[in-house]
């Protein structure tokens, strides 16, 4: 087995999206700051309702998937297909924009903490115009495994951990994404497999941890180099972090806001379709 080491750190940049929701954006803060097949990674988290109350009113997407993981709080998803999903503590919403979807994500609380992540996962050219879809994944549907140094929740992927095969709630995507939430005890240590074919990153969002003696910064995409496993060691207060990996698509990416295609002409078509009311037809 070959250990993956830290290759690059992409700090989360403070910004806002939607109708003024405050976020930290690592991947996607600029269109050149991506990690194929991932387009964007946002962390949101605040106990001040003014930072999230305006939410994300109705808006379109085409050409990729969004994965929203709620650590704490309550959001409501609604879309033009008639889907309606309540995203609560520990839940995930996996939305395939495909050829087009129009949706909203609005807070269902006026006070308290709202905390979580949104990941944008690209689709290959052959799948960009597929039918839109939506899946509401409840916390109890996400496999969880106890490790010697902590525990892991596997949102997506198919991994062999400590000799046991664990299949995540999502496991049938062409980019073979791995999305895991790792909780380590104080001083805990965990070695996780990462497919050698995948690009991968760690995202520390609580506590302290390191890889091969190098500290992971908080709220940053810590990109890993090549290998087929990674070992993470927590500090004195323990750690909570994400492991995100995916098989690169290797195709051109042309993005205009919520539309992600392969050519400028396809983007112009998406804009015409949205203007003409045929984006979701």
C-alpha cells in the first residue's frame, strides 16, 4: 500500500451565495481552483440567523450534481419536479441537475445553529443532459462503522475498512465518488483506503489532525497526492473531517454560474433554454 501525503492546501475563502448566506468556499472560489471531478466545496456554519436566514431561493442548474450534507440545522428543498425534502441533522440531499432543474433550499429555523457542506460533483459529457433527479437520504440510511480510533460515516463509495466492506448510501456514479465523515477520538488514528485512480482531499472542520506529521488546517481543502490509502491522526481534542475522492473525468469544463458544460456553445444553449422556459423540458 502507498500512503498519500499532503500535496496542496486550498484555504476556504469567506464569501456569500444564494440570497446572502455566508459560506467558506475552498474548491470553486475561482474557476481554476477545482479538483476533477469536483467543482466546488462550500462549508456553511453559523449560530447567527442573519448569516443564513435568506437561504437559496429558486434557481436553475444544469450539467452536474449537488450533494448537501447537514451537520446541524433544518433546510427545505423544493424543485420543479415536485420533490420536497427536509434536510436535518446528519441527513444528505443528492440532486442530479442533469439537463436542468429549478430548485430552492430555504431555512426552516429562525434561530440556532445551521452547519453543513455543499459539494458540486461534475458529470461527464455523456450524462450532462440526463433526466434530473433527487434523493433525500436520511441519517439512518448512511452506513456507520466503529473504528479503533473513532468512527466513520460513508455517504458515498465502496470501501474495505479494517477488513470489512462498507457500501455507502450512494455507490452507482460513473465518477465513483467517495464521501466519508470521519470522527476521531483524542489521539485517535485511522487508515482509510482511497482508490489509486481517484483525486482526493481531506477537509478538517472540527478539532485538530495531521497526516504524516503535517497538520491539517481548519476549513481548507487539503489535497492529497497519489497513493491508495491515507492515515489521519487526531490531536488532543479529537477531530472531525471529511474524506472526499473521485475518479477524474478529464474533459473540458466551461462554467457560467449554475451551468456547467463542456463548451461555450452548450452554455449559451443553456442560457437560451432558461430564458425561453425550456431548460427543464
